[in-house]
C-alpha cells in the first residue's frame, strides 16, 4: 500500500532536482529547492544485557546479549518554495522511515528579517540542539535531555495507561509563530514565539465539524519562546527557551477518555567557536516537570533535568600541517567528545534515576553530500531499584544528503 505514494514522491523530488530554472506555474513565478536525506546505521557492537535470563523454548538456549546489524534510521525528503521574491515561503517535508508521515508543513510570510509569521507544523522552541537539522548534528544522536525536553514539553507521558504513552513528537507541533533575526553589530539577536496545539507532530485538535485526535479543548495551548544572542564577535552564542503546555479536561476522539496536560520546561545554553583553532565548545542545562496528575494523587508525575558539555575539533588544519600540503578541498574531518547527564524521578518516589553518557566520535564529510560518523557511547545508569546494565555501543552512520 505504500509503494505508489513513495514512488510518486521520489519522482517529484527527482524532477525538481533536475529542473534547470525557476519553477513557473500558472500565474506566479517562484523558485523551488528540493532536498533529501538517507541515514543508515551500522551497529558494529552494542551490549544488550537487558536480554539476560531470557531463554529459548524448549531448547533452553540463552538469549544473545549483544546486537550487530543495519537499520534505516532516517529517510527524509522535502521541498522549499519561494514566491514573490522572498516574501512567501512554503516548506513540505516527509519522513519515510517506519511509514510515511509529515514532518514539516508550513508557510512563512517574510515581512522583514526581524518579523516573520509562520503557520503550520514546524519545530517548537526548545533546546539549542533541537533546532539543528539531523544532517548537521555533531554526533549520531542528540543528548538525552535535548530529546526529552521536546517530547515531555508536548504530550508524551510516563504512565503506560495513557493514550500519549511513548509518543515521539519529532520536535514539532502544529501552530502559529512569529520569529526574527536582527543584526545588532557585533552579532545577531534571534527570537521565536509560538502558540501551538501542544500534542506533537501529526496530532491535531478539532470538534464535531472536523473530528481530530482531540475533540474537546477549552481554548488552552502550548506556549513557547526561544531567545538567542548569536555569534557575537564570531565567537559566542548564548540562548534560552521556556515552554508551558496546559490543557484541562480535554477529550480524545474516542469520546470517552478525559485527561489533562500540564507541563513546564526550560533550558539555557552557551556555545563558543575559538577563532583559528577549529575548536567548538558548548554547554547546556535544561529541566522540566509534568504535573498532569493522571492518577489524582496530588504528586508531580515526573521531574527531569539534565546537562551536557561537548568539544568538537575540526582537524583539517592539523592534518594539512602534518602532511605538508592542504587537506582535500571540500572535505571535512572532525573529532569530538560529549558528556551528557540526565536525571529523572517519577511520581515523587524519592528514588531519582541518573543516566550518564560519554560519547566519543569522528566525522568525515565529503562535499556536504556524504557524511560518515563513528561514535562510541559509554552509558552508565544509577537506578536505586536496578543494577546497571551493560549497554555500551559502537555505531557507524552513513548519510547521503542533497
């Protein structure tokens, strides 16, 4: 059943890529940019001690406690259209892995660099790393706190009986936003203010005229803001975000289930680019609470926080010095290390769980189209109720992008 739409999308993207001139359709002229991304993960070795004490029936053979194999981590395709010069912009992007779904679907009115109006589904204000495209990440995965700041700020829940349990928001929500980018001399000031559903990507609100995922909502929404002082003196970038997501007594489209959302999240970050060294440093701290009170016991459902620090070193100049000639033009070689810590506590149990992850990686980029990353992750979990499991991993990512 997916074959036909996938073939149509692939044919459209290919035709747009091969188009030699701006698109001319009917009564308007515009430009069309097509883009796509394929990420393949090769799990070279990953510890899976979680399978300990599992046995095959009836032979009694113990389960394998390691993983090695290939996975299609991301397949993305999209188009960006500009109309009336740069006044209007439309973006449509799809994710194709694990079944087709919409990622981005939004239009922008570019009134001025300092004031743009965005309507549709797009990335919410969140931690700095969540604003970075997956094609441009320093490491294969985002820091744990970054991913959870987006998911738990929206509708993902921690209790298995909820219809929102395990939801992944893909960092996006449907709504309206204003944003701007202002040149202030030594750097730029950027802002993003958003009013959204608060449910996450591809989950909408509608009543009887258009029955959606949620059919009853008392005029309450997700409110988010991100402010950033970017590249001051071409060295430092500082940013922060805050979001609040409140829905009282909303009703699912079954017409039978009533529940609340009440979430608060925030983060602060600093990034440094050291001139003429190839060195980039960054740090971030974020936290949030979930006060839906699903079981009506008066306790905070979840409180979480985390931080990360990283160092990434572009090796082109060092390699050029070592070999006595310029590094290959259009090629980039980087090495980096990141430490991230994530702490969470469910239902005020008094037993917080801490997950610390060291990530060491090398990265090779060829003309911006081929990107190879090799990351080794050491993961240590301190859970008062469980022993720490062996779950270190060595993963190779192969990315093709246009």
